[in-house]
C-alpha cells in the first residue's frame, strides 16, 4: 500500500502494537489496565477506574510510568503519600501480573512474521513508555529479537525517537512511528517524522477514520 515508501527506519510501540490480537483489537495495554485492579483489590473499582484514567493521561507519551501511577493512586484515593517501599511492592506485583498476561496475549503469527520481514528491510526499533527493564523481560519471554534497539523509560517517547534519528543519521521524514496513542502522533509531528496509527479497541477516537494519517489493524499491512 506504499505506507513505507521513502522510509529507512520503522519505530514501533510495544503495547497494543507488537502484543495485539488483530481480530479483537485487544492487547497488552488492556491487560495492564486490568492488572491495577489486582494491585489495589480493596479500592472501589469505579473510583479506581477514574483515578487510573487521570494518572494515565498525566504520564502519556512516556512522561511518567507505573511508579507515578502508584503514587497518584495513593494520593488521590488513600489521601497519603506512598512510601518508596509501597511503590516498589506495588510495581513488583503489577509487573508479575503483566508479564503473565502478556504471554497470554502473545504475538500473533501475523505480527511475528511481519516483524521479521520488517527487520529484513528496515532498521526497526521499539519505543515504549514502559520501563526498559520490564520491556526487555517481555521481549525475551516472547522470543522477540533482531530489533536495532529497544527504548523505554526513564526517557520519554519524544527523547527516544529523537535518539533514533540521531543514531541513524537520517532525516526525520525517513522515520515512521507506528503507535496507537494520540500523544505519540503529536510527538511524531513535532519531530517531523511520519506516523501510522494502529486501530485498537481502546482508542475509539480513531475509529471513524477522520484523521490525516494511515490507520492499520495489523503490522502485516505495513508490507
């Protein structure tokens, strides 16, 4: 379809991108949202949902991570500041749940084949808002390799994308960011990169197709 014409570098998000069921549009990001209810089982689920939505908006684009979500929940729902031991314990529990859930979703055969083909033709990076250590554990568990680089927190997605551009020594217009988040679209636009959106069940504002960038449902559509 010509989505990658003139492109030298492909940068992929991880959650709801690499780990995504193309048939349902559900992926690892959806599993992460559900995991918080197990981390905080004693909190009212409806109120927790609102608190999590607010926390997620505050850290979108890699401006924060799971630690900041824990701190936000403590302040807004418990009325106290989380001790660092509390933050660590909650994040460890969250990661334990998420790593198992990611394996449950897995990488579809369609996406896995597409990633291999993309790696043969382009420099392919992963740019995620997840802490890099957790991302590397997931990659290893899923049997994914061959990426030119895997970038995550503590840097923001913008910082990571800029680092890729500098490393590859190419023009920003020769780099495409493939992501499912509106905040990432903004990052790509600000840096002069091309952008392709992934259709997922979570990002409903893209469902009507009234956007100025291509939307795909599977990585295979890039080829």
